[in-house]
C-alpha cells in the first residue's frame, strides 16, 4: 500500500512538473524563434521610418506606421475600456453586493463576451461602421478593440474585487460612507493591484489583436492624423509581411513580431511590478 | 416652598420636562423580528440599552447577537435575505422606520468587528477617513484628531513614526485599536463591539477591555461576546440571548449569582 502511494505521488509530481516546464519551454521557444528569425532585420530605420514605396515587396522603410497605429488604437481602446470597465466592476461588487444572482448573471455574460472570438468583434464593428456610414478608420478600430477588451478589463478587476472580505464593505459602510464612496475610496484602493493588471492586460490584448482591426481600422503607410483616417497596426503588418513570397519581407515580419512581443513582455513585467507595489496596502 | 403632603421634593426634581435631560436609555428596541427565509433569527426582541454603560450581549454562537448588533446600524440592509421589522429607537429616532439617511445613522455608532478591518490606506488616513467623509480637510485639525484618538487607544507611541505606513503592516491587536480610533474620530455616541477580542492574544484583549472600561464615561458600549469571564469583567448590564430570544437581562451581579432560567444556569456552569 505504501509503495503504491509512493508511486502515485511520484507520477503526479512528474506529470505536474512536466506540464509546467513544457509550457515554460514553449514560451521560451516562441521567443527564441522570433528573436533568431527577426533580429537580423531589426534596425533603427525599421523602428523609426515609415514604409517607402514597395515596402511589402522588399522596398526600403520601416513599420513606424504600424507601431504608431497600434499604440493609438490600444491607448484609445484602453481609455474607453477604463471609462466603462472601472465603474462597472465597482458597481458589480459594491452596489450589487446584496443581489448575488444578478452579480452571477452579469459575470456569466461578461465571461461569454470574453470568450467570443475577436473576428466576431471585427465583424460586429464592421457592421456598426456601415450602419453609421463610417469608413475603416482609427476611430472604428479603436471602438472595436474597446468592445473586445472591456469584458477582459471588467472581469480581471472584478476577480480581485470579489476577493475583498465582506468585513471591509461593512467597515466602510459602518463609518457612514455611502456605497459610491465605499466603491471609489475603499474598493478601488483595495483592488488597485488588480486594476493595474486589468489595464495592462487589456492594453496588451488590444495592441496584439489582428482580427478585430482587420475590417475596421484599415491599413495605411502613413501615421493617422485624424480619427477618421485609416490606421495600420502591428499584427496586420506581420500578417501582410508573412504572406509575402519574398524571404526578406518574411524576415521583417519576424522583426515586427519581435517588437510586438517585446512590447507585451514589457507590459506584463510592468503589470507584475505595479501590482506587487499596490498589493502592500491590501486588506486580506 | 409649599408642597402637598404626598409630593416629595425628589418627585418634583424627577418631573422635569424630558427634553432637558438625555433619556436614560440611549437605545430602545421594540418588537424586533429578523428572518432569513424560514429561519427566524430574532424573535420579538424588546430591549433598553442604558447610556454610558457597557451592555454585554451574551449567548452561545448563532443565538442572534451579531444580527441584533447589525440591526442597530442597519448593516442588515446588505443582506437581501434578511427581513427586519419592529422599532429601534436611537436617541428617540426610529432608525428602522425613519427617513433619516443611513450614513448619518451609522456615524452615530462606531463598529468593531470580530476581526479588525482596517481600510486599505495608511494608518493616518484610516483615522481621518470619517472626517474626510464629513468634508473636514483642515490638515492641522486632522493631525490633531489623529494624535488624540491614537493616544486614546494607546497606539500613538507605537505608530507615531510611521503614520503613513499601510495599516495592514500593523499587528492584529494594533489593527483592532486602530479600528477603534477610526470609529472614535467621527464622535459616535455608541460603540458596537462584535466579539472584538476574539482574534486577539490575551495581552491585546486586555488592552481593548481596559479601553472600554475607560471609554464608558463618554460612550455607550454594546459588547457582543460568548466568553463568560469577559462578560463578568466588563458588563454593567447583561443581556442573555438564546436562539433569537432574550432569556434574561439585568445587573450582572444578580444575573450571574442568581440565574432565573435553566438555560442561563447551564451556560454559566459551562462557561466557567
């Protein structure tokens, strides 16, 4: 019996370890491949110049248009998502505290929205765009990405707020706070680390998504100066370059992917750092 | 002065209009019933809480002590399944049936829960939180209030050099005293203490008990406990509850020496 237990224990430790380290190895492999294939084409001009004529057929220039476009869209969408998501997450946890069933229904619906493939958001954004007589533009892309990332932001922030002890809500209300004061002065502070993580995760998702901007943001070799102008994005730049028959252009796609990966890694590290910093005041 | 034979001078003194003196009982509870679905938690509770005394709500776990406390500051509103009926008069205002705003009612009462729940702010901001809610932002005034109340709960010397550190960095005993200071800063007339020492070590518990003994000159303290010895040490007035009902109430010396019911007798024996 003892021997059987020991074998079982060893087997499960091996299985769990294998799953964990193989995932780590996979992440490492992705980064290494992108780095090896892309670093050769990475240059100052690629980062800081716009594509010249025939860039996607091996011509001169860089992907500054896509970097700027992605940054505009991701920042704009994150801002919209904060404006919608922050009050929503606080409302679910403070104002709806006594309505457990409503809370659960909203969470279920948000999870369903989170699970919808981004191409569906792209199609919805496209339909919306046609309905309002807009063309593919920075504004349409930003709104579509905002729709995509708002459920992610709400649920990520909500998960942290939901872990707030009920005693803290009681303590704040017992002091004579209204529910809104409790939400914005206490729960927001309590969930600050989660909020930072939610913002950065949403930003990362927004900057890296291709399908939602495929029909809505359009593509251009220029940096958009107005909201109604089309905007290039890094994921689409990668997509177009990878589809090229010219090997040098495909290498540039890996360089663009490397830029995107570095941006997302920096965002993740910042999220970890800031969430650690803000978690010091958390009441458990 | 001429007085008819059957009227004494004391009777004349006692017959002053009631508005000149504060009523003897700061809280009066009448026909209070609380249900959660089919579960009848508080059964027709009638109770008067004397001013500037420590009233101990004593009884086994689940007898409704905490629910009674939460009815007093309307925290029962947080739980949809709880239905409350009856009257609770705080200083003559029926809080269950009045249109007075709930935050104002709650500011009359400080709450100390079983586990200290400091706000996720610095020590300093915890104490001034209630003042900020009232719109008081004067730095000199708030600094003065912080020092006074931290001294009042015996925490000033321990934290004066780290007032801007997170409150969560304090020990549990210190956190409980900080919560008390936070509650006192809004000048409540009643302190609701729900087993405030249950998460504390004996030394911290004794500090809280001593504070309560000091504070009863200024505040009315309603202490929930199931610890017999604590009730004996602290109580000026004891209310023994059992399954949602008040079984006995009165002076602790009489109640503990000469319990009238078998339930209390058994509870005292087991508690000792």
